[in-house]
C-alpha cells in the first residue's frame, strides 16, 4: 500500500492514524503506518515531553507525527484562561448544573482535579506544545483546525517537518495550499470530531483537483481496506484514520462502559454537535448532546468558552461512568467497530481488505492477478 507520499516519509503503508494515545500511535508506526499523536489534551509541556520520550523509545526509529489545534478564527485573544472563564454566562453554568443534577452525577471528591481541560484550543497552549515537539524528530505536524500561522509553517519547514492541515471543502484546501501547507487532509462529513458538511466520496476528488500536485489524504468514515482502495482511486495518496483506533487494545479510554457503548453503536448513533467544544464535532449521541442541541436550552457557546464550561462536567460524567451522558468524539465508522483488536490486527485487516479490493477491480478491468 505504497504511494509517493508514503515513500517520501519512509513508511510501508499509506495509513496515517490520529490518536490521543501514545501507545496507539507507536503501535501504528511499528506496524508500518504513520502514527500521529494528538497534543490537545496536554496542558503541561512536561507531560507532552514525557510521552514524546516514550514514543521515541517505542517506535524503533520509525517516523511519527504530532497533531495540534490552532483555531483559524479566535473567539478571544490576548487574555488568560481565567479571564476567558469569566466570560461564561451564569445561565450556561446553571444549565450544566441542572443537567448533571437531573442524572444524579456526583461531585468530584474533595481535592480531586477535574481532569482534562480543553485549553489546547488556545493558540498560546499550542505554541508551548510546539516548543517541546521541535526538540524531537517528528516528521509531520498536523493542524486540526485549518492552516497554522505562517511563522509556525516556516518553523516546521526549518526543522524539516512536513505540515498537514485538515480541510472540509475545496475552498479550505486551496487556502491551505496558498499558505504553504505540504499535505491536505480531506476530511468528510462522516468523520469523528470537528468536521464539515461534505461527504468523503464527494470531497476527496474535489480537494485532489483543487490542490494538485500537493498530496491529499482521504479521511472521514474510513475503516476498511476497501474504503482505503476507494480513497486512493479518487486520487488520495493515503488515508487519515482516527475513530477506528478507539476500540483497539492499546487505547487508553479507561472506561469499560464507554468501550461497550462504542462496540454496540451503529453508524447512525452519532451526531454532529457543538456540545463539547463550541464547534460542530461528530460524537456519540447521548442525553448530554441532546440537552445541548435542544432549542429550548441556552445553546453551546463559541470555542473555547464551551470547552472550558463543560470540562469539569465531562470529567464527572467520565469519572462515574454515567451511561446516559457518557460519550466521545467518533465517526460514523463506529458501526464497524464491533470488536476489540490490537493495532497490528487492525492494520493487517486493512491491508488484506485493500488487496482484495484491488484484485476485484483488476478482475473487473480484465487484468490478470497474481
């Protein structure tokens, strides 16, 4: 499953995997793909350095990358996290308290930290992550919310690091090309997390045509080798997979209840909602997303206010595994995620499916196969 891009990066399979879990990213790299560690949950530079040290020790000298979040449009600038929190209306705080009380969600124990706070959406946090990352031999820097600032692109290139940016439309993709981006990830509507409104089958060839000859990765709803073959047939030079890794044995969800919900979910059990971060993000549909999407409620705040507002609530829901409210960003491919397997097993299944698809097309085209 080699392409020009995979050969440039020195990987066996043109499978790029985004994940917040170092063990998953490292396992994918060792399996011949390209692991990309999501940095948004690292609010302390030392924590990111610790996990990048671990990645160095567990990737056998093979390439890997880092994904940061630097919003193209900022809701607020030049203020501290405390000042941003002060902007959150009391109406929204009361709505969070009422929703948690309705479902009997306990308070955190006295002195227990609220867990992951979504401060990584703030540009200054992402920049501190880059100060750490460029001390390591990362080969790719991806930005989940558009093109990074010009100085970040230049800094990456100075370190010999390729830059990728996600795009939900051909217009976004052309903007990335103009900004000096090296790789465009065409992320379709089916994808987990932040995503646009155009489906992958339509989006991928549009983006390929828009930015040629830049390499494009197909993303969104991809979880089989046959789909990878389709993406490459549409002109992509690889695929960008995220959701499929959530139910691997290396994933660190720390919640059997959440894993069980993912394994039981169908492709129609997700919703594109602003409930988590303030931007539309596909996630499991739960009573939490239903509450925020209810027109009688106050509605979500813009990024990063919404993420700061719900951070403690999400930590409490996860800590006590309150099933009706328990969810996670995930794409429509969740319908295929019905068993726990290792990353290596997933990659092996993807490559086998790819080979079968290519063989099928060759037979249709009347070409001999091995």
